[in-house]
């Protein structure tokens, strides 16, 4: 088998194993996928200004993430329907993260339940909340608390679903509908199909196991529409409900970040959902430095991270850690937990090499001075990059 040496190789391997409609769900962005490409371009445009004659014989990428030591400045991002990429995908991701020494974030839309993942996890687990219905949200938060999750993430950029045209064309949805096209797609990807037949169609486990008595809640569950009315005033309600660390995900503006902290959040996750929601949104890395300078709380970032050097750039610009979305999903879809381990290892190796190359022995010593600057802030230069979704 061909040796897979970077995230792009794992992407190709995932693409080969998954049926087209499943890969498109993993990969796809909203509308014209400008945001999907722009997220990666924005990282590529940032250049290093390496320091020489620094002793980098011993390097350390350990960081503190919300008061706990992590082996690298990485977190596995919450992603829904991980079970369609690999059987028990949520558990595979949680175990790989735990063994690697970084947190794993479980999505509300997971295929293993809050409790199942808590029982199987080997490390720190965070829970990501979608507010489908206020009362359902409260039940989920209480379950996460009882199961030992240490951090709650509120995702704020999915009041309504983005227009993902690949999914619309493929007729992708839950439950998956069978057509001649999808059956043929399955036949052409026998390794994936065999896993599905052996393990069964993944379910939204947190909802399936929820004992819901009243009809209003049942209707909310059936429609699975988000509560688009959830706004700033509701943040206090959530803050009062959750006694541990609370992060707000989907933030793209400094003033919003500031407001989150004023209302009691412990940090923010700059994110545009990997370009899956609003197509022409700014890339989170474009507001990272300003946000990190403006709030006295941890700033996390995701969207577009595919290289160890992207991670180093984000930390240099002030991020506490980065969340990995598609990068680790490519590993999962390629070869399950072993694939996630490999992606994490290769990113660790790339981070290590980059630290040595820029002349910074420790990730915790990174700062914007390691980046090429023009004027007051780090500089970017226009350049053309090939489309990512070839
Ligand atoms: C996501 N993302 C996401 N976010 C979230 O808060 N809850 C969720 O259930 C999901 N589901 C989901 C599914 C898939 C297939 C993807 C690719 C992404 C967004 C995710 O947490 C993260 O913000 C992005 O993936 C980051 O961008 P990159 O790393 O994929 O470019």
C-alpha cells in the first residue's frame, strides 16, 4: 500500500474508501465553496520569519489547554455522523485523542451516545451543544455533566443549515435514502458497504436514547431544526446550567468574542464551521491576532488546518490550541482509529519540524514575531493556490 505522509494523502485515501455521497458530506462546503478554499489559502499566505542560531536541539510542544496539560496544541473538533465514516467513529476518535493526550469534542449529532463515549474514552472529553430545543438542550447538558465531560462548547453558527449543494445533489440526509445511484455507489465501495452491513446504519444516538414524554419535544426532535431564536440573552441561561468550562464556537468578530467573555464564557472558538455554513465569511485566522489581543481569555481556532505549520502559525498569532475537523476525519475514514493516530502523529511531527525550522524550541514561546510582518501586524501576500476539492 502507498505510504501516506501528509493530511492530503489521507484525504485521497478517505475519498477512495467512501461512497461519493459520504465523502461529499465530509468534504463539502456551502454554495460555491469559496469559504472552504479561502480557509486554507488564508493559512498558506502567512509566512514565517525564522530565527537562526537558536538552540532547538530539545523541543517541546506541550501546552496548557483550559488549565490541563496537553501533549500538543490540538483538540479533535466536534463533527456529526462520525459513524458513517467508520463503525463507532466517535469512539475511535475519542480513543485516539485520549491516547495522544489531547481533548476530544463529541457533537450533539453523534452516533455514539454521550454516555457510551464517556465509558469508552481514554482521555479528556468535551461536549458540543446544538440547541434544537431549549428543554432538550438542558437534558443533554445535564447528561454531559453527569457523564464527566469537562468542557461545554456552544455552537452558534448553525441557526439554520448552510446550503451544501453536494448534499442537495446527492440527496444526502438522515436517515440515508436508498436509490439506484446510492446502491451503485455502495457497490463500488465494498469495504465501506461491508462495514455498514455488519454494523448497521448509524443513528443519532443522543436523541434515540432520550426519553421524551411530551409532544412538543418530540416534534422538535422529529424536525431536527435548530432553535434559530437562541440569542445573547440565552447565554446566561446556559452559563447558569453548566458549572465547568464553557466555550462559544462559531465566533468571527472581535466584538462578539468580547461579549462572550463578558457574559461568562471561558473562551471562544473562532470558526466558520470549515466553510460549511456562510460561504463568503472571513477565515477565522484573519481575525485571530486581533481577537487574542483584545480578550483576556483563551482563543481557539479551527477551519482550514491541514498542516503542522498551520498549527504553529495559529499558536504564534495567539491561539491556545486549534481544533481539527476534516484532517482527523480523513484519518478516520481511511482506516479508523489507526488512521486518526497516524494523522495526529504526522501533524505532531510537522509541528516539531516547524518549531525547529523557525527557531522556537517550545510551542508555548511562539508569538507573532516568528511571522513575517508588515507594519504593525503579521503580513500576508496575495498568491494563488490550487483548488482544494479536486
Ligand atoms: C463539522 N462541524 C461541526 N461543528 C459542530 O459544532 N457540530 C457538528 O456536529 C459539526 N459537524 C461537522 C461535520 C463534518 C463532516 C465537518 C467536516 C464539520 C464543524 C467542525 O467542528 C469544525 O468547525 C470544522 O470542521 C473546522 O474546519 P476544517 O478543519 O474541517 O477545515
